[in-house]
């Protein structure tokens, strides 16, 4: 169960990183979007580490 969930979270992190790569830093809305993507990536990375800890405990 944890592996499937971890794979789904990691896939989403990669999708967000891919989206971030295509942003244009000279456009204000893209700069704002980059901040939102960074926050989402950080939160999902935290969830991924939490899942790894829970998997190790079980």
C-alpha cells in the first residue's frame, strides 16, 4: 500500500517539476505560479518522507 501511494506522490512531484521548468521568469504570473509550485513540491516531499517513515515502522 505504501509503495503505491509513494509512487503516486513521486509521480505528482515530477509532474509539478516538469510544469515549473516551462515557466517564464519574466512574466509576473509565472513567477507567482513558481512560488505555488515550490510550496506544493515541498509539501509533497514532506508527505513522501512521512510515508517512508511510516513504512519503516511497520
